[in-house]
C-alpha cells in the first residue's frame, strides 16, 4: 500500500499544537489514535504530550531498525518521564549511560536461561492456586471469572515469588494490596499531566499516590532489612541476588536504589504479562479453530509435561506471539537523543525525542496481511525480524523481563486450558473487541472481560 511520507516529499512533519485534544485522544485509545495520525500524515509523525514536549514517531520496520540501532551513547530515556514517580529515578527504566549498563548487568542474569527455568513450577503453581480460589472465585463449572483480576493475581504472585521469595500468605496479601493501591492511585492524568503532581492537604490524587507508594516501599524496605540482618535465610531469589552483587567499582546499590529497582520489577513485571494473558484468552475464545488446535497440541503433549517442554510447543508459542502483536501492552517506546540522529529521513538534534508506535509497527501493511485478524499461523509460517515485531522494545533497552514474560504466558495459558473449558461472557462473545487504554504502566482492555467456567477437565 503506498504511504504518504512527509519526509520523503521533502516536508518536515508537523508538530501538533492541539495539546489537550491530542492528550485526550491518547488517553482513550492509542491504537486508534496512531492509525489516525498515520492515515493523515504518513510516517513519521509528531505527537505532543502535555508537559513532556513532542516526539517524532515511526510505525515502520525501517524506522524501528533506525531507532533500535542508533548509537547507544546518543540515547537516553525521555525526560521528564511520565512514569518516574511510579518507578523512581534509580529504576533501570530511567537510568542511562554507564549506570544503565551496569544495572542491567546486575539484573539481567536473574531473567536468563537456567534462572527462568526455575520459575516454571512457580508459574504453574501460581496459576493452579488462583484457579482453586485462593484470591478469587474457584474455577468450577458455573463460576464467572473476572479475567483481569485473575491474571493480575497470577502474575503478581509469580513476580513476588521470583523477586522476594514471598511464599507466606500474609506477606502476599500485604504486597498484593500495596501494589494494587499504588497502581490504582497512579491514574492516566497523573501520568500525563505533571501539573497535577501536587498535594492538597492530603486530598489530591497526588497525595493518595504518595501514601500508596510509601506503603509499598515500607514493605520492600522491611524485606531488604530482614535480608541484610540475615533474618531470612540467604536465598536464590532476585532480592538475594541483588544484595550480593557489586558494581564495577566494588560499591553496592544503596537501600534507596534497591527499593526503586524492586518496585520497578513489581510494577513492570506483572501488569504487562497479566494483560497479555487476558487478551490471549479473549482471542482464543473468539476463534474456535485456533482454540481447538491449541487444545489438541496440549492434549498430545500430555498433562505430565514439564513447564520447560510446554514452553517449546509451537502453536502455543504462535498464539502468545500473535496476542502480543495485536495488543502490545507497552504501545510506545521512546528514546531521547543526546547526539544527532535521523529517523525516516527527518534530522533530529540533541534534546529531541523519537519513538516507535508499536501498534503501527505490528499492523504495517508491508509486513502483516490482514493485520486486524487474530491469526497465530502467521508465526508458525515465518519468523519476523526484531524490527518488524517488537512487543518488548529493542536494542540496549529491550525488556529485561522478556524471557520470563514469554515463559509465564505460555505456562499460565497452557495450565488454564488444560484444566477448564471457558466461555466468553455474553457482552464479548461477538461484536467488536474492547479497546486498549492506558491503565498505568501498560495498556489493557477498557473494561473487564468475564469468562464463564463450563467444565472442569482435571478429573
Ligand atoms: C508481556 C509482558 C511484557 C511486555 C510486553 C514488556 C514490554 C516492555 C517494553 C516495550 C519495554 C521497553 C523496551 C525499550 O525501551 O526498548 C520494557 C522494559 C522493561 N521491562 Fe518489560 N515487558 C513485559 C514484562 C516484563 C517483566 C515480567 C519484567 C520484570 C520482571 C519487566 C521488566 C522490565 C524492565 C526492568 C524494563 C526496563 C529495561 C531497560 O530500560 O533496560 N518487563 N518492557
């Protein structure tokens, strides 16, 4: 399909001035908003965020390649950053340069190869416990399941076990409430409009956010202190690992830095995966052939299959990838420039910001045919380049938890489908899919997607 590319025609893309309107559109439905901009202005195009300035966006594989392969020394996270209050300045998401490289080197081993395989049983167990009614309704015939609540409970449990080694009911309840409160208090307006970040005698949204953040930090700091005092046995979880690592100069992260890094993992590591699990269940239950094919693959694999083997099943893999293609939970990937760079023919200077609009990348007609359709086969038939399919971003900042998220999605989905037959709630069985809206750090369906449990397959 021909593309009208303003830069190719020699014209600079226009920087929009209607800040409020654009912000409103962005907080409603990023996917639609990006499609609208591409249709009107071609690629690349500017988007202006109130309080954060404008960013030049691309939604093409070529543009994504340019951004992900730009010289690392010229790239840093956007500043000011909409999620800074949530994750903190020491968060891996926000550091840059040598500090980022070293922090990544500390964290990355926790999310690689053998370490990830250790989490397999945790993921299966977390899914089964949720289904047995530990925090929500028991998944028995006749029950109605709020998929978002259930998926969040599963993924939060996994991250709590993996990061803090939390296995006691009381601590999990405290953390679950703490994380939920923090995320609920960090609303879209607080994220997008820095002017709202002021207290008002304890009654402003900002006040509520600070209270929630302090409460979660108290839990995290108590865990750090216990470990430092050797109260809990030294452990192979991520906190244990972080406490024993050192930077290149021999110093260790301070408690404040550790707290923000751990808060980041809690926040970044569960909502994204939970949302994807919900979308996966949603699409499978609207595509009976795909669902049956996946069930057959799982039946042939047998109930005793180990998590590591499950994760290698080709159709299960294709279903998860197709879900991430259609609904990338992080729809915007940004880089601020500290040196000159060119994006799709537009020259950018230090201080400028560029970005990949992932929903556009994942529906680029040059790469994806019939892009709006849920079709896992496209991932069975071919492999896509990292610039064509980038739900986890790319380059030196590609999601550090990607392998855990991939593993988790496959095992949780397989565990659920191996145990029960579900039916989509009546509102969504047919008709348009819910739109994806920003929730906090990730986007997700704008309203809850309920499922009815039809039968229990475990007997
Ligand atoms: C389906 C699930 C997930 C998706 C779609 C996702 C997506 C992303 C994306 C798009 C980025 C930005 C990459 C870039 O700037 O190029 C990112 C960064 C990050 N993610 Fe994830 N993520 C997921 C799960 C996780 C999990 C499970 C964890 C941790 C346990 C995690 C931790 C992080 C961290 C710490 C960063 C910052 C990396 C850096 O700047 O070096 N994410 N993620």
